[in-house]
C-alpha cells in the first residue's frame, strides 16, 4: 500500500513538472514570437472582419506579452459600412488580450478582454424602438450605422476607455447628447448583455449607469432589460435646453437622482427612484406682441416616485415630497396622477395631492401655454 501511494505521488509530481515545462516553453516561445506579429496584419483584418461581419482596416499592428498570454495592439482601426464601403466607425487604439490556453485548445483566437480607446460612438434609439451603434458619421443618417451594433455581439468582455458617447433618441426627436470621458465595460453572453459605465455630463456633472439587456437589440420588440442610474450635480440647462419647446429656457438648476427602470419588449414599462432639485430658474417668453417674459423659481424639490405603464395608460405615484419656493416650505406630502388613453375626447387624467399653495399654482399656470381660441 505504501509503495502504491509513493508511486502515485511520484506520477503526480512528474505530471506537474511536465505541465510546468510545457507552460514555460509556450510562454518563452510566445514572447519570442510577439515581435513577428506585425507581418500578419492582413490576417488579423480578415479575422476581425469575419467577427464583425463587415470590413475592417488596421493602420498598425503590434503585440506584447501580458500576464499569461499575448496582447495584440491595433492602432488607427477603421470599421467600414458593408454596402457603401465608407468609414462607419474609427477606433484610435484597440488592445486584444488573448486567452492563450483556450485558443490552443480550440485552435482559434479566443479574446479574454478587448479594450477600445479614443472612440467617438453614437448610440441611437430609432423611432421603431430598435437600437443601433455606430460612429459620428451616422449623425445625419437613419439606419446606416446598424451594422456596427455588433459591439454587443463581440465575445466575452469589451472595455471602453477615454471615449465620447453620443446618445440620440429619435422617439422624441431630440438632438444627440454628448457624454465625454466615458469608462465602460460590456459583458456579452449570446443575446444577454451587461453594461457598466461612468461618465461626465454636460455642465460638469457625473453619473454611473448599469444596464442588463436580453434579446436582439437590432429588432423592434425583441429585447427587454433593466437599468440603474445615479447622477450627481446634473446641470439642467446644459442637458435640457435643446429639448424644451422654443419658448422655454432653463437658466439654472442642479439635479441629483437615483433611478431604477425597466424595458419590456423595447417599451419603457417602469421607473422608480428619488430626485433632489435645487436652484431651478425657468423662463418662458409669451408669443404675444411685446414678448412678455414669465419666470418660475424653485429653491428646492425632492421626493421619491414610481411610474408604471398600465394597459390603458400609466400611473405616477410620489411620496416624501419636500418643496421650498419663495422662502416658504410646503408640508411633506404625497401625490398621484393617473392617465387613461382612449377616453371619449382624448386622454383622461385623474390625480390628487396632499397640499398646494394657490400662489404656487398661479405661478405654474402662468408658465403653461395659452389655450387656442
């Protein structure tokens, strides 16, 4: 029995020694071969073109050893539109960390992490609810950038660093919003995707977002998901002025928020969280002779809320509402508003609130458009 045990231990040590020798050989050989990678630029272009299903051109290619595997470094990368051949997306630098042993086992290149730097990326939600991703060249177009949405189709993990992302929502017809200095991580597993990002907002605010999506993002009604958003010191003037009717202008106002939301088959279905608004100054120019100016000031507003889509409309509920205006603070209270669509004569709204001051109601009413005669 002792002899058998010693024999088994000896075999295990020999196997471990063999694995160490093989690993050392592979690592040493890999380090020696990495300088030769530059000569395989066309092969890497074909590999990426197949993965993205559209042409890819690489300006420069190099490699280095990182940890237990090689890292390919691509510079001045152009992703071309399949039909027109024009540049749809430009990447300043892309680093691909290769999972060495997984690649050897499958005899194909298996990336462990793809890091993209210096991107200017446009994420667009179309009028039909579909989502596409592309370069800024697609700002004036409609669906030319849809093919580049395969960023979510890349295997494993994709990291974005020092990049600018533009968000365009064509459902509301608003111009794109630029979010600079984005740091993000995409985790892809088939049709399941996760996004974690931190970024700055126009006006000097900051935000953190986490999203989980499932389904085909390029097809209307075929994806669902949920998200979390935390924002601090969001400047309302910089974020909203181009999205308000022309007669309205925000002069100042900072917003803190924490939100949780859901999409169901590309439709926004639920939103809840808390907000804190300080120093709001809103102006409206009346469309009458003399251009009379109305203004609304609000020192502070905060509270928690929940909005839910209903089969016949939607329901908004809020509590812990704290309002200060004109140096006077409201009692903390609650409110609710229900919208029903398809009612005779149009939509119907029912609501209630614990407390209202007539002076504040008059100030808000003065900001509303005059009814047409």
